[in-house]
């Protein structure tokens, strides 16, 4: 049976929010290994420190949520401030994680991070945080209509859970992204993750860290100029989830018409080229299909005629021998 998220502020909504935090925290005991083909900055950490980081982010989100409720912030103000709220959660999570590790790198700031990944994530603040805050504080009735694939009055609780898990994972990943990109030096990165006991055993050498970082740079470049514009054009949004097998990703439907106007010129050109490519591929597929059918038809006719000719030749030869 499908359970639906409460539509308005009520005791039931408060109960569902409390259950959401509790259930998500329990999932931190799962295997947190990345099961996708995409790299995450989180892959540098072992399971224990991923769990610690997820818990830190969860606490920061909880603090923000309680502050918003206590201050009785309106929906309009949430929409206006959601970008800044997301930015503050990221900054505070970085500082709290550093305090946890007692790191010597105390001056790291997300403003120093120029990663494409950070730009992409912050540009999607509406889907990452804004809608989720409205769900958690005001219920489904205050979400704009036609954004998601289902009606506001019948929003599955699982949908809110998906957005919540995605928020925790993406902010946690950004925390490590900011740390890695701010430290920059490979030797210092290795020192940080190894000497503070944070690292996944796969990343303890210069070569493995360099390869990992280069793969991330390339992946984020492709995502920024190709994957993100394509996802916006296709009305899709990638989310990360906590499963019993590990971290997994999927796409959900979101109406992203407003996001198209925020694309850069290069991203729009990339989108145009993708559309041209799709058009050419479709035409090429049809042409190859017709060509293949024609080739098969000619081949069958040639084979059949050859067989008939051979049979006739054999018959004629037999008749000649008989005479």
C-alpha cells in the first residue's frame, strides 16, 4: 500500500518528519560503498567516516529545519533564501567534519573551490533543498503544481524520502569535494585522508589519488557541459539513494523549464549539438534499416537463383550422362 505525505501542517506531518530522520539515520548502518559507475568524492572515505559525515550533515539539516520552524519563516522567504541556506549547511558541515577529524587544515572555504561539481549542485538548489524544506515544514499542498509527475494531494512518502537521502549524500560529497579541491597538493590530500584514518584502502598512493582526481575532473566537466543540459531538456534530475547494497543513483521526473534560461551559452550550444546528433542518428538508423533490408532481399534472391541454376545444371548433366 502506498503511503502519502501529509498535505498540511499537522501533528501527522511532524510525526512523518521525525520518522524520516530516524529511518534515514538507521540506513547509515548499511554498506555505503558506491555501486554506480560514477565517481564520488566520498569514495575516498571508508564506511565508518562516511557514516560520520552523513550524521554531521543530518544534524546540520535538522538544526536548519528547527530554526526555520522557530522563526516561522514563510514559504516566500524559504524560496528566496534556499540557496543561502544550502550554502550555509555545506560550510557548517565542512567545519564540523574538520573538528571531528582534528585536522590541521582549518581555513578551507567553499569560496576557494572552483569545481564544476560545486557549480552544478548549487545551481540545482531548488530540487536539492527548496522543495524538500517545503515538504518537511508545510506539507505537499504548498508545492507548485506540475513540478513532479504526481498530483500534490497524492505525493508518495517515498518521494520525500528520496529527496531527503539525496540531500544528505550530495552535501556529504560536496564536503569532501571542497576539502580535496582546496588542499590541491596530492601529497597533502594523501596526508589528510591517510594520517587521519579516513581513507578507503584503494586510495593510498600518489598514482591512485591522481587517477581518481583526474577522473572526477573529467566526469564533472562532461556533466556540466553535456549531462546537465541534457537532463534539464529531458525534465530529469539525478538523485542518490541509500540502499542495502550501497549508494545507488536514479533519475526522477521534474519539470525544469525555468532551468533552461539559466544555462550558459556553451551549455546551450552543447544541447543543440546533442539534438542534431540525435536527429542524425535517427535518420541514419532508418537509412541503415532500409539498406539492410535491401541487402538481405538481394542476397536471398541471388542465393535462390544460384541454387536454382545449380539444380538445373545438375539435372542437365544427369540427362546428358543418361544419353
